């Protein structure tokens, strides 16, 4: 086998060299040299391909294949290859009744080379979206994450919407299947923005695609706006419902973000209920995130129950003393009751991946729908003209009894000539004008094929020919031609009517499910439940929640910042841990909230250089973590005489005892801090 392969390689190399000599350009020759550079001569004289050379070509081939054939949908019909093959296979099997999914999978394997598992999974995902596949049986539950039953137990057929919008062999381009035995569509002639309605997700080599689903009726309205020259306004709509903030959606492009929340409501002071869950979540994953947050002490719940059936229902029981309003904020902050989704709209255009906003995708899909409608009208016009052409020829042939002219003919050529001569007496064609009164003007010449078709008219039809019905049929065809021409002349209006008809036929029950809101930011420090206790060892300079034998300061949480004031006039903000050294000489310690202007600090200190004492009233609302700041003038030897922290900005009067000095009459003075202006720490 090895020798045979070596011979084949040598033959191929010789042929390649021959082609280069006979006219290949220098670039091609250079490429051959580069390829040959990755080969070495073996001991037996054969070529050995280095592994590095194989990876250079194969990796690019693999990456291109995954992007184009597996992960990213096409712009034209909004489908990945496996989805397109499934729908084409279902159309082949369609007889109006449900088909076993196992049968559909088997038939699809004629077109898809990757096995039944990938086909079955893709079909379930399409079926769960309830747009183009009508399902029967247990197709799983997107709310709970339950899987669908085995393919042999479930059934499917195409929806009426899919049959109406997605199939027309006359407007479809075809290519050979992977084994060359069958023909499959290059793209389905979908006359609807299906990609935006279904959404799409896929991971390829070097890029990812994530497009969120949109509302059926809103897409139709958006397409009509595009046709009217207006800017469409479309936002995602999730089948799970919930609430969403699209402030940073960025038209679905990379860098955008969508915040999605569960629908939470308060039954009473001790009970919350979740009735709609965020897109991409399941009730199991949501409950798991709530239990995890409770175990970590970030929230406090008493009990959680999952009563989900056709709709989501998760009941949360709260312990006494826990505010339900604060708990709702905590659930948004620490659980999957709020999730962020990063869209990344990517489609295949001309065999290349292109990042494109959803507005541009809608415009492109709308334009393709208009082009397909135009193509269908042109095909219909051509068919009507052909029907009119032959109906007119048939009427002339029978009414004028031209069939009698062939009774004496002995050869086929004579028959053709006799009919051709007899017909031209009564018709006028582009190549042979006939000014005879009553001559029927045809849109094309009379061909031998037309004459052959006339000879195939049966005697029974000739004997029962009704001129009145024939004229009526021709008139009906002419009216149809006028209507088609009118639609072609007013194509935009025709396309708008098409979309309106879609909405009327298929838009019922497809109202928006996701509530559009602008969310208030929930600060985790404000929402978290105090699950730790802050202790301090002033002598050794340690703080943390594990120092249970030392001085208790206050309740806190594991994400709080701690502010520390020292006797030297320094201040420091640091993150709380189980145990942390901050420095000796701790004067005051407490939980610090960023942006806090309500907590007012009062301080009297002595300058180390001038020995003059000063007083100040200030707040600290922003500071760099783990960096020491000086609250005094900064002179060496400065120290604090008096310090208090007032959480609500309480005013206070302090009595100062002065040392006895000559000419000093009052040894006590009262200082009112309210007379000082509140400033920053500097």
C-alpha cells in the first residue's frame, strides 16, 4: 500500500510540474515550491509529508468548513445547512400528515453526512421554536430543560406557515448532495425574515454567532417599514417572557449587551413567586443559583418550591424579618434572576462570514422577499402567456377546422407544413405580420412544438369544443395577465400586501412576551444580606470576620469595604477578609459604602509642626482602595485629639478642657461642629 501511495504522489508531482512548465503563472509555481518545502525524501526515495505542512492546510480547511457548513446561518434563508436539509427532507415526505421524526432523520441522511444524532438535535431545536415545524408528542420543555423523547416516539410535519413561505421549486437553485445521488437546495426561497424570528447560535473556529429571537408580528411591521423607506425598530422577544433592558443592544452587533430578568412578584410579606424566567435559563438552573446564593449567605430564604408545568412557577418562602422588596433586589444581584446576554450577529454572505446588525439583516431579508415575489410573478406571467398562447391556437385550430387540412397529407413534414400554413392565415406573429382583420396577435412565433401539440388534441375534445367556454377561458387568462403586470408595476405595494396577509393569516397569538424596561442598577453592597461579623484587634492591628475572640464592631457582608482611621491621622479603605493586618493604632473602624455622603466625620487634631489644634467636619464618598490618606496637614507628629463618626450626619457640641495659662480666664469652651461647613476629606 505504501509503495502504491508513493507512486501516486510522484505521478501527481510530475503532472503538477508539467502544468507549471506549460503555462501556470509564477505564483502557482511558488505555491508548489512552498508545498514541496514541507516534504523530505525518505530512505526508499519516496516523499514524506511533515506534520507541520499538513496542519497549515488542514486547519484552514477545517475552520472554513465549520464556519460555512456547521455553525453560522446563511443570510438568504436564515438557515444552517442541517436545518435546510431537514426542511427539504420534510417537504419531500409531506402529505399533510405527521411523520415519525425517525423517518425524517433517515431521509435527511441522504443530504447530511454527519449522522442521525446531529440531525435529531437540530430538528428538536427547530421544533421547540414553533414557527416552521408542527410537532406532536413529547418534544421536551424549554422551561425545565427536559429533553425530547426518542425520535421513534415523536412526530412532526411542516407548518402551514412554512409551506406558504419557504418552498417553491421554480425559484430554488439546486446542487448535488454530498454523495452525488440527490439534489438539495442551495438556499430555500424563504419569503420572511426567518433568521431573526428564530434566532441562532453557533461556535466555530475563531468566531461565534449569537442572534436573539424577535417577535413575529414586529418583524412583519419592520419589513413593511423597510418597504416604505422608513427605519425599522425591532428588539428581541424571548419565548420565556420575562423583562429585558435593551439600552445597550447595539443592533445585535458584537460589544452589545442585553440584561434579562425573571418576572418576580410578591404574594405576601413572606412569599415571592417567579412566573417567567430569563432567556437561556431553565427552572432547574435558576433554582440552583438561588440555593447557591443562599448557601453562601448572600440571600436568606426559608424554602423554595418548583411548581412549573405549562408555565413557570417558582415559589420562594422568606424567613421572618426579611424584607420581600430587598430580597427581590438581592435575587437580581446574586442569582440568575438577572442575566446578561452578549449578542454577536454573524451570517454567511457569498460563502464568507459577515458581521451584520439585525436592522441590516431585516433590510436584506425584506429585499430578498421582494426579489422572490418579483421572480414568482415573472414566472407566473410567463406561464399565463403560454396558456393564453396555446388556448388561442387551439381555438383557431378547431374553429377554422384546420385539422381537415392534414387529411390528405402522407408525411409528418407535410402535416407540419399544412397546419403552419393554415394557422398563419388567422394569426399575426412578431416575425410574420398579418394585417388581415380579425387576425389574432401572438406574443411569440408559432413553433413546431406548438404544431405538434395541436396534433395531439383528441377527436373527443374537438367534437365537444365549446367556443363560448374557450373565449371565457382566454378572457380569464388575459385578466390574470393584467393583474400580474399590475403587481409587477407596483411591486412595493404588492410586497406590503404580502406581509400584511402573512400577519393576518399567521400572526394571531404571537404577541410580544418580553416586557421592555430600563432597569435600575442594583448595587450588590446594598442588596446583600449581612452574613458576616466584623471584629478588630486594635493592639495588634488586625481586622476580619474570623477574629471571634476580639472586639465585635458590627454586622457586615463578605463583599463589604472597611474604612479604618488611625491615631496618626491616616485613613485607609480595604476589602474585608477573614483576617487582615492593616496597622497598629486603630482609632475607628466601620463598613464603608462608596458614594456615602450621609456619614459625617468630626475630628479635632493637633498639627505636629506648629502644635496648633484644628477641627474639621467631612465625609468620604470616594477613595482608592488600600491606599493611605492623611487627614491632617501631614506634618510629622500630628495626632488626633477627638474623633466621631455620625451615620446620619448628626450635629454635636464638644466641650474642650484647656490647660491653665496666665491671662486665660476660661478653661472650658464649647465647640459646635454644626458651625463648620461639611467638606471632603482633603
